[in-house]
């Protein structure tokens, strides 16, 4: 039996609406409430042409209710609504009402969070707190500690570095002089914020930074700029003799008694070295130990990397892939696990797919892996994203404050910054390779290092500033 015209009907918008029609059943006898001149007798039903009900459907019973009453479907005399006593009409179930209210609240919150400045600020603050709380939670206490074997004996009398609780850095050279007195004030601009990202390789007490990259957020052209710094570049390390850039961390961390102290000191000296070499202000750092890097890749479920024929052969016949069981890669696309990816990014003596070799090839591989990680992360199911992010952050160490993280996220979201660009220094042929003969730094020969003349260094600084700060080309 269909629902009568006396009940509510569902509208096209999904809500329920009262028809507003006068109920014949409730019309007192002898009154023309419809204004049509008809005075129906008690029990008489005026049938609409589309109505399927009959008079028998509305015959009165002893209990005062009518048989076939749509408001009394059980026929037990208990009306569900619409009776003469003004009973409430049957509405939505409680669970449906709660669902509608919850959905409306979610929509309103999303509109506020994404559509207003204060809402986005709240969301960015929540994410920043989550990042800061979980960063470094999987880091061993001794990670970053450097043994005496990491620093050649003839270099031990060099400088020392102290990092204050407020992040201040004091560097003392071997003669007891404060090195920062001679520092230049590195360049900074309101529209650019630059961070240092590095990967730390610890083997037998040594600690070199085999992956070094500057990440700059530029709000003028709305891009994220990634600059790879060649690890073998011959540079002046504040408080120490000249040496390879990748040795700065170990020199700063040497002598620290705890992992947290070693990481703070090593990262501080590395940042100062880069700032003083390339004249770019660095706001903070994030680092990953290469052992942790393997775990990150495995937690992601592996990465898809394309290998050249020479790369594949080299990886299968050397110990760059430390586990012999995994030396089974092939030319073309491979799904690599953490141990295989770790071997891939460390290779530099064999050319990459595309023809780059030496330190160039290594930085190319590192950027390809970063891209693969980003793509894998973006393809992660939303339901798995929270736990994955929490686990990955546990392997990352950073000195960025919660506010700095929030500011970076806000810059990216508010400006819609999703485009990345890449560069490297030294660029082109603006350096020479010392080879095995090396270059004398005042105390020893540094072999296989990339040496820039003063003119070449200035060329690289200008090129880097054009890339990061958008300086115009010189005429």
C-alpha cells in the first residue's frame, strides 16, 4: 500500500517536507473546510483520481483508530504519528540525524580550514607539531658520534666548535682565535628561505656527508629549488685547513660525547662552511643516516628506478650493494629495496643512465631517488599515510623549530608552490680535478678533490644566486 497524501514526502534535495494539505480524516463532520461545497459524511472518502485507497481502508475500529492507517502499520492501536491527538510525525532515524550533523560539521570545518587564513594556519600548526614531535624518534643515541679514526692525526690540532642551546655557534681555531670574527654575513632575502639536507654515512667511526643539498623556497617565482653540492669540492672549513666539503661534519662532531651533541656540532660546522663558501643564508637542517635511509626505502615498499647497462653490471660486481643476495639488478626498470637503493646512490665511478659520472653522476642518482620517494609517497593510500609519515619522520633529525616548520608549510600552501627546479655547484667545467696527486692544504695532500680558482668560485656564487635569488644575468 502506498503512502497517503496525509504524510510527509521526500523532496528532490533529500530532506522531508510537510505537504501542507488538509487531512480529510481530521475534518470535523458538517464543516466545509476545503471550501468546495461538499460536506462528507463520517467515514466517506473523497477519492482522488490517482488514489488507490478505498473506504474500507479507513473503516473505524473499536479502539478509535482506522484499519489501514498508514500511521499505524502494525494495527496495534499505537499510532506512529498523524493522529487526532497531535502525535509527532515520524522523522529521520537518530543515527541518520547524527550522520547528517557530523557530515555538516566536517564540511564546515574543511571550508574553514582550507578557505580561510586562520583555518590554514591551524592546520599548518597541527602538521608542524606532528613533524617536530615525531622527528628523530627512531634515531640511535650514538648516531653521529665520530671516533678519532675519522680525523687524521695530523689534523687533530685544528679548530673546535661549540653550539649553544640557542643555536649560536662559536668556532675556535688551533691558535685559540674566534673564527666567527672573520665571517661574512651570508646573503638572505625576504622571499627566499633555504634549508640544508644531508645524508650521513657512518662506517668504522667515520662520518662523511655523502649527500649534500640546499632546498630553497622562493615565493617570488613560487618554486622549490634543489641545489646539489658536490661532496668532493675543495673548500675552506672555518677553524680548519682546507679540505673536501663532505669532511666538515666529522670535524665539527669530533670530540662530542653524545649523539645529539655530535649531530648539532657537525651540522653547525657544515652549515657555516657552505654559508661562507657560497654566500647563502641557511635557516636550518634535516639529516638522514644512510643506515636509516635503507629502512625508509623498505618502509615505503621499495622504489622503481631505471638503470643503465653499465650501472647494472657495476652494481652486481662490486660491494656497493652490501648484501650479495641483492646483487641481481638488470638494465631498465627495477623495483629496488633499501639495500639496493643505498648502493645505487653511492656509486660515482660508473656513469649514470644518461652519461653522467663521478660526483655529477652521484648527485643525479640522489635527485632521481628523491623524486622516486616523493612519487611513492604521493601514491600512498590515505588510510596508510599517517602511520607511514610517523615512521619516516622517526629517521629524520632536524634543528628546525615547530614555528619554522609551520612557516615553511604555510609558504608552500598559501603560495601554491608545487614546482621544483634543480641545479648543482660547481656547475659546468668551473673547476679542476686534483686527481690522485691531490692538492696540498698546508698539512697534507687532499686527493681526488674538485678545486675552484677564486675566479671560478665567484662564477659559481653568481650562478647559484641567479638560481636561488633570481638575480639577472650580467651583460
